[in-house]
């Protein structure tokens, strides 16, 4: 039970002026408060999930933009023609690390 509800309950029970014997009203109000507190908890959980999904989407978008950028596939043709091995571009140097990093969080 919330602190505010406890204060109200104490006031009604301990103060003879406010005590009317209408306990049903107090019970209904307590149930309403409990329901609202539960709804608030669900809202907070949903908000946290939304923020987590937004951050995940941002990571995925950054990784996709890197792999979609054609400039990241460019390499020095001179090195390739001389036979110095696999041409080095941003993509070959990355070895999929950006994708794995985006997925692991």
C-alpha cells in the first residue's frame, strides 16, 4: 500500500470527525489505488521495453548503413593486381565485426 494511502487510512480511522463507518468507500478507493499502481508499473515496464527497442534499432541501422555504403567495398586495385593477397577494403577489414557487435547487445 502506498504511503499516501496509509496516511489517508490512518486519518479516517483515528480521527472521529471523519469516521462515518463507510468502510466500503475506503475499500473501493484502496482497490482503485492498487489498480492504478499496477497500471503505472506496466506503463514503466512498457516504456523501458520501448527505449530498449529504440536503441537496438539504432545499432542495427548503423550496422546496415555501414554494409550498404558502397564506398566501404572499394580497395586499392594496384595491390590486388600485383598479387599481394586479398584486397583490403573497409568491409574485408571489418570481417563482420560491426554486425556481430550490433547483435550481441
